[in-house]
C-alpha cells in the first residue's frame, strides 16, 4: 500500500515536469542517452569482472563500468569545451 502511494506521487511529479522538459528538448535526448549508457555498461561490466578474476562482486563490476563511462564522458565534454569554447 505504501509503495503504491509512492508510485502515484512519482507519476504526478513526472506529469508536472513533462511539459517543462519537452520545452527544453530534454525529454527525447535524456532517456536515449541513459539507455545507450546502460547498454554500453552491459558490455563493459563483464569485461571488468573478467579482468579482476572474479575477486570483486558483480555489483561492483557494474559500478566500476558505470564510473568509467561517466569519466570518459566528462573527459570528452571537457575536451570539446577546450577546443571549441565559442559553442559553449
């Protein structure tokens, strides 16, 4: 019962935020970017787990893979800002 209330509150919050996100164009690009990052993490996490020889847990391997994706994404963004500052 408590979970149902929480789900309903989240749905109303998202319904209130949807027009604002659509006006900024974030509604289309954000879910796509998150989906692609999760798919890429499905490739990276087993590689991290295999490289450690199974000495870390599966959850830690996914966390390390996600952290690596965020680090690479920030590095690319900062490199673009340095090379093309007029766009930002």
